[in-house]
C-alpha cells in the first residue's frame, strides 16, 4: 500500500478496469479519469460511470470531442467499419492518432493541479494490435516529455504492459474482481457489454484470453 | 525553398508571427493553427485572424477550452493578476501547465491527417521566463514522443530557440516584416496590441528588445 494518490486513465473496458482495481490495492486514493471523444458506443462511458458509482471511485469525464474532429477513424465514426483483420501494411483503421498521448497529457495536467504524481494506464505491448501508442517505448518517452513540460515528477505505471489477455484475466482473478471485469466492462468494438459480439478483433482477443485463463488455471 | 508544407503554431504574438513569415520563405505552403482556450484577451485571437486574412495564410482555430478548466493561471483567468516579477522559487503564475505540449500534440494530429510533417513553433529558451515547455530539451523530447505515438516522422522547427528578443526583431527586419510585427501583433499580458501597455513582463521584454535592435543596427 502506497501512501499516495493516483489517477487511472479509465475507459470502462477490461484493461483499464483491471488497472482501477489494481490501483486500489496499491494507492491510498484512486481517481478515475475518462474521456468523451464521441465514441461510437456511448455505452462505453456508461459502463465507466456505473463501475465508479458502484465501487465508489471518484470519477471525472473530460470532453475531448476535438479529437474526433481531427482524427477520422473507425472507433469514432459510424460510417467507417472496423477492420476484421489487422492490415498487412500500415496502421489498423481503429487507430485514433494521438489518442493515448492526449489522454496521458490531460491526465497529467489534471494530476498536477491536485498534487498527484502517479498516473496509471492499461496499455499493453503484448497484445499489440499495431497501435504505436501502446508500446513501452512510447510510454517511457511521454513520461520524460511530461516531466520536462511541467517540471514535475510524474510516474506512469503500466501494470499490463507485458501481460497478454490470459494473464490480465489472471490478474483480475487474483484481485478478486473477475466477475466484475467479465460482466460489467465493455471492450467490444460493436458496443456490447460483457462477452460482447464475439466477432470483432477486441472480442476475439478478450474471449480467447478468458478461455486460456480458465484452462491454464483449471477453473 | 523547401518543396513541402508546414504547420505553424500561431498565437498572433511577436514570436509566432515572425515564425509564420519565416516559414513562408522556407516552405511551399504554410498553414497557421491557433488555439482558443479562453485567453483573457480575445484580441489575441483576433490579431491572429487578421494577420492570416490580410497576408493570405490558411488559418484554423481549434477549441481548447478544456485547458482553461484544468489549469488555472493568470493568462486565462481574469481573477488572477500576472506576476510583475518572476518568482524566486517555482513557476510564474502565467505558466499554463501543459500548454505547449497540447498545442504541439494537436498540431501533430492535424498535420498527420494532411500528410504534413513539418511543425513550427516560436518557443525560445534564450528569453526563458521560467516556462519549462519553452526549453530545447522539452521540444526534442516531445518530437521523439510524437513520432513514437503516431509512427510518423514529424520534424519540429524552432527558429527562435536560441535568439533573444533583439535578434528576433532583427529576423523580422531581415524578412521584411518589421512593421507588421511591430504594429499588428499582440504580446502584452494586458491585451494591448502593438507596443502594448509597456508595464507587464511581456512588454518589457519586447520593448527592450526593440530598442536594442534599433541601437545595434543604427536604425
């Protein structure tokens, strides 16, 4: 238990919800920060709100509609369909340029105003879907940049960086929140809570990880 | 003359206006990008608009009101007066946490959407007023972070980084835009165009630089 406060960048999905409960064990006080960038599926933010209300986390939602105006992509635009498979060349069309960079920068500004230095994000390089801003090297780079920008000692924590989805489920299990993650979070690109549509890349990854987790642990 | 396009982060002040005309000489096409974060003095954005209209620059203004909600400071809040002198310890109260980091990140997202890689900012370490996000090391760090975040080769240009105000006036003179900079830009913390209030730190710096420039060059 760390006698300090932390901010969790929180989408209401499997990964960031697991991070939220991880942070609850590590820090004295945890604040969840979500972003409204006109996600295609409003239910995502609703899941985030519900989880924070039900489990008593202070929660703030910042308006980042500007991001959607700037970076057209399949996660925010209903007229673009998410790729079924990652493209052979270039970035997947679900990549929102600059998204994690903006999330972390706003989280840091918010944190500094409150004298908080710990920031937690659920990005993972293991299940890297071709998003460059989920890589460890990006996180380390933005940590340095933020500290230089504001002359402050932010510490970005990435508890899932080297875990695959099976191991992320195991972490939720060990934290005693497996059912919450399974039933109350939304990861699906088609906006269906819990087990999701079962068809999109996010569901495939999540569901395969869950089955592997159950098998490995004889559950 | 570089056969490419560039984005200039443009406030309508002395420094970024000088950069705008500098870029015009170096690049085939220049786009000015301003940010509305509820600056105390609306005239600042109006100066930016006027300059772009009069001298034919494509101009976009992005809404960053969120910044003002997050980071309270004397440049955006009318209930906080700008420090007359820099504080002996800590950051001046005119420092807006994360401002240049957000400006450059949004400029990069905007640039990438249009296939542009050159970004120009008028920050300067020489007349460093205690703003950490004007330092060369910060700019180099965010350049790397942006490239990692979006898997793209942005090049951030800082033509004023090592110039003091006298040298910045000289650059305007050499570019043939001295009168435009002197009369049509706004740098003053009290929102007065051209020579300004003559009292605030920004005016002191600007006016002393102008007098030194005239003296050194026998003008």
